C-alpha cells in the first residue's frame, strides 16, 4: 500500500473522530427516547469554551472538562424542558442550536485566530507497530483511541448488558419499562446528559485537535447536523453509526482531493473528468439516502430471513432503519 | 401450593368528576378464579390498576395475607406477588422473546442468556405455550405475547394474576390453551386469577366466582355456576326503561347494503344485506369491537367493502370516498369526540367556519354570527372564542350536533351519548328525533342497552362479526338483549340472522 494512501486514510480516521464521538453521544441519547437537536450549536459552543478555557487556564484537562460540561448543560436544559416543563424536544433543541452557535461567536470574539494549546499526538505502543493498520488507526491522539473504546463500549452496553436492555426499552416502550420498575424519566435525564457530555467532548476534539483554535465562522460549522444525520444513517446502532462517520469523512476527503486536482483522472481510460465540486459535496448525502432506502426496503429482510436464526436478530439490529419507537415522546406514569 | 389472600378495603378513586371506584371492599382467596364483571366505565380496570400498582388509590387499603401493604408502582406490586397482564401486553416490540423475558427479572449486569432460556422453556413447556426465544415480539400474535407475559410474571413469583380482557383478539383454540393453563395454575399451584371481562360466556366457562361492579360501586358477588340471566341482572340492574311508542311513517329506502363483505385485522363481516328507510332509527348493540364500528364506517365510505355494494338513495356508492357520501347527504359522528369529530386547538367559530364557509377567503364576521346562532340554538355552554377542548363533554357533543348538516339523508353516529349525563343524553335524543321526524334515517351504536331499546325501530346485535336482527324491540327485554350481546342467540326467538 503506498504511503500516500495510508496518510490519506490516517487523516480520514482523525477527521472522522469528532463526528464519531458526537454521533455516539446522540445515539445514546436517542436510544433513550430523547432527541437532542442542539448538536450543531452544542459542538460549536463547547469547542469555543474548551479552547478558550484551555488557553486561559493553560490546562488541556480543564479545557476538556469545561467542554464536556457545556455539552452536558445544554442537554440538561433539553431534558428539563421536555420532562419537567413538557415542552417539545425538537423545538427546544432547535432554538438551543441557534442560541449556542451565536453565543459561541459572541463570547469567542476576542480569541479568533489566536494560537493556543492542542492535544499532542501519541502513537499507541505496540499496536502502532502493526504494518498499515498501525499507521492508519494507532498513530493519533487520545481522542481517536477514546472514540474506539467508546464505540465498542456503547455496543456492549446496549446489546450485552441488563442496563442496555433497560436503556433500549426506555426508548422503545416506556410504559413497559415503567411496568418493570424502571424510573423512566430519571434514566432519560441520565442518558441525555451523558450523551450531551460526549457531544461537548466532540467539540473539544475539534478545537483542541482536528481543527485547532477558534475562528469565525467556526471551522466545525454544520458538522453537528451531519452527526445527527449519521445517527439516522447508522440506524441507532453503534457499529453502523461509526461506519457512517468514516464513510462521510472519507467521501469528504475524496471530494476535496478531486477538487485540488481540478478533476478526476480515470486511470484505465486515461480520461480527465471535470466534476463540479458542488456535486461532489452533495455526494455523501445522496449515498446516505440510497443506503437508507436499501435498508428499509423489504428485500433486505428477505435476505436476512435466509440466515441462520442466531445471526438473524443480530443482523436485524444492525440493519434496522426504524427509530426507537418512543423517540421524541414524553412519558408520564399514570 | 402458594395460597395468598388479597383483600382490598374501602378503595376510592376519582378522575375529575367521575367517581371511578366508590368504597370498594372485596377479598380474593388464594386458588380461586374470580371474574370481574361490569359494563364499560364500571370501574373494573381502575380497581385492577390500583391492585397491580399502575395507579395509586385516593384512599383505601390493600391487605395481603392479613397484613396491610403499601406499594407504589407495578414493580413493587409484583414484589408483593400481584401481577397484571394488560389487554395490550406491556412488552417491548423491538426485543426478542428472550430479551423481554430477561428485562425486569433480577440479576447482575450480565444477561446470562442460557439460564434465562432454560427457565423460559421450562415454564412455557409446562403450559404448552409455543414461544421461541429468538423471535422478535413484533412477529408474535397477541396470544403469544400474552403467553410470554404470563410466563414472565410467573417467573417473577406472581401469586395473584390479573388478566384484562385476555380473550379479545385471540382465537378459540388459543383461548382454550390459555384457560387450561389458568385452571392448571389455580388448581395445582394455588394461584389466584382475576379475569376482567365483559364476555359472560368466558366468565361462566372459567371462573369459580364473580364480582360485579356498576358505576364505580361493588354491587354483588356470586358463586358460579350461575345463569347468564342472573349475571346480566347483576351487571345492568333491573330497571327497565319505558319505551315511548311513536308512529312514524317510514319513507323510501335511503341506505341499502347489498351482500356486503367487510374485513378488519381482527374480525370480518360476511354477506350483510340491509335496507334502511327514511325516518328509521337503527340501534346497533354489541360489545366493543364486535363489528359495529366496521359496519358504520362502511355505511359512510370510510371503510372499503371487500365485496358487495352500498347504495344511497338508490345510487351505487361502492368504493367512493367519504367526501362523496357527504355530498349525497350522509353524515358521520365518530365516537372519539376530540380524536375524530372535533379539532383540539380550534375555537368554536373556527369549527363552524370549517363546515359553513365555502369560499376561498373566510368571512369571519359571518362565521362568528353563524356561531352565535348555533350556540343559542343548540344551547352550548361556551363562548364563540373558546377552544373546543375547554368545553365539557356534553357541550362538545352539542357542538358536534351543531356541525351536522341541517337535513341529512342518513346520520351515522357512534355512541352519540357516551360519557354524557342523563340530561345531556336526553337533549341529544330530542335533537335526533326531530331530524328523524323530518325523514332522516339514523344508525347509532351504544353501550347502554336501555338507550338502544328505547330509541330503536330495529336493533342489530353484533357478536364477533355476526349480526342478528331484532325486528320488534318492544318484545325484547334488556335482560334478553344483554344475553344476546353475550353471544347467546339460541335461547331467543326474536332474532333473525343477518350476516
């Protein structure tokens, strides 16, 4: 494998990491039946807060903690508004995303294009020695390694533990969860705030690593919406979500590479094709819609039913396209 | 044997003005199968929800084995040995059978699937239940979901099992499996079973004893065997409503169903032929979900006929939409006032404007004037600017009446007086009878048997998609009608099978 390609894949993994962390946080929240629509604003505000605090306090750790707290706080507002005040989650999330993004630009105006701290790279011992794989996946900073652990932990939690069963039940049918003794609203608070904390961390992963510093307009503008789309594309399953995030980052890298080349050289036929970069930018979305259509068509289900029974349900979990049945609804015990 | 005696003492529960449980005290002995009988709204479900922890009582006590207990929530009730199978079993559709079985059971972080699977198959085999652990719930029938829920509750150590209308939506064969398992549990394990049902035949087939509620009060208990007659008398009381005879000349046939076949998920009606003449009032009797809804919707074009034809005033309307039925003078009032008939969030004026204003631009002054007139005419206690949901049920019903066209050819009304007090109900009927005198044919359903006997010129009795006709309502007592809606058609010589 040539070095250029390895470098490209390495940077795709790095660039996808904030998306992975944010969409995993949203997956956890939505699996509990709550929509945190504030992702775009949350990420921007926590990116700004993380960077500015890390700079002022001269401590990356404090910067990280503040970023997490900002994300968690916004999520807390959504859960209080939805659970206590019985407001619509979508409406509150939408207002918060606008508010947080503007607040970030206002509070961060003295810190645009100021040099500041960033998390340094740390090649993972032993694993980074593996040829190719090591170069692509284990030659990064801690955000990337954390995202790996996060994905596996989220999957294990959701599908391999009693707590995960309860977590999914809250998002699917809270009445049943209540009948089994689960305090639905308390758990929804927890998962919303926890997921929000991860969204905050994703913000810090931009401003302290992938796109270091703070600028106006923010470099991560729009990525929160992408993360929300990736959760849907990923069918609320951690593995498919992470695949979606990498796919998206990969397509984005490809499109900017083609843009740099001024077009695409087709090696076999020796033709240089000029592709509009606007079209290229739209490509990831098109691919997502096509995948969703494929997954939600009956054909996939027919294929799955040909598999051995044990694997069937696992495949259904991975291929599902329905949101958690109680997503965005309120629950009140009688 | 695990006999457990449960006693409820002086239970009260109010929902707003409704006294759903009024000082109910009753003892359930271990090893007994008890039927809980009562009409819709008699307070059966409320009492069972209190017993199983889904709702707190306003006051009163629950004693188990001679000691008072105080629990909050269904989980705590199960810990005390009381579990309830809801009509729509409370499972998680996205889970597999095994995951549902595990969720809620005690245990550590680890799922320990093999052990749970052993436990599940042990219990289900004992009762002949067919439950495959890896099947997702959304592929099971209602009967299988009930079986799973029963197995789950038993595994949690439930000693008093409450079943809410368990025989709705399951086949006769599945019912036999279920009843066999319940008898087995009661006789061999000493489990208590409470069967909430309004199907008398089920109660008579299964129970040792019945407890009857009427209008929130306990009106009697009775050891079985008893005759259907005795149970009906307990359920409906003995008062017979006087029937005011009216001599009305019926006009021509306005609605005709010709060999109509209808099918829904749960039941089907085959080969129904019926002619309704101008000025006739047809009452539809039957327990909820016996086919009345299906037929009424077919009469107004909201339900497609599988086969057969619908005629309005001699014109073939088969397959046409509700809108064109409306243009031919058919009007429909749905049972769910706020769900289907009225629009929460709109004012009275906006409602009136919706039906009266025909142009592109609404003349609000005119609509408002029209509303004021209608409010006076229909004696609605409310203001033109009130949101519809701010009105009481009786006043909402009056608004619905005001929204109906002046001289419809056929009026189809689902439970037009449901939840209304006697006065409002009588007022609604005055309005309806006025229209009928003008030649409107009326088809209505009701859960109140005396309402049906009082106002109908003909009665159709629905039972699981079968339809029987009573041509002479005067000859039928409320008792007999009660037996008929329970499916006992053999003993009556007043009925004739229609479909």
